[in-house]
C-alpha cells in the first residue's frame, strides 16, 4: 500500500483531487483560499489503511502546508489514526470501523 502525496494544494482544487465519495467531506472543513497537504491512501471498499504506510507518508511529507494535512482513505486502523492525530492531520474516511494493525493484517491472510 502506497500513498500519493501532494505537498501543497490550493483549497479550491481539493474537491477535484479526491475520489467522488470523499469530495463533500473534504470541502466541508477547508477554505477555498487555503493551502493544504493531501495524502491519498487506498480507497476501495475493502481497503483498510494500517500505520506503516501512514508513517512513511508523513515522513516523506517534509514540509506540510500551512493550513493542514488531509489524509484520505476508506478506513484507518487505530494506530494509523494515532499517527495522523500526532501529526495534526485530519483523516477523511469513507466509513468508520474499529480496526487495529493486527486485525487488518489478519484480514489479508
């Protein structure tokens, strides 16, 4: 699982850069005149985003945009959400569920 990283995106363009299911949620708490960092993770219906790709994406995002970081994915594990919270990133999810890295790994087997 690999993230697509957009270091600086104008708020007015965010809606066009995310999958259709996330557009309203992304626009809801952003300003058109702002500048955001956008992390796009897997977003198919069965995808669960664990902490390792989140950790790597946050590390690769060297200098976050001034108005914040948006992390888009179907659902994040508890560990991934903790990393996003620590970085001050806002997760934008398709659904909520109580996954852990361990339970997500077991699902893949």
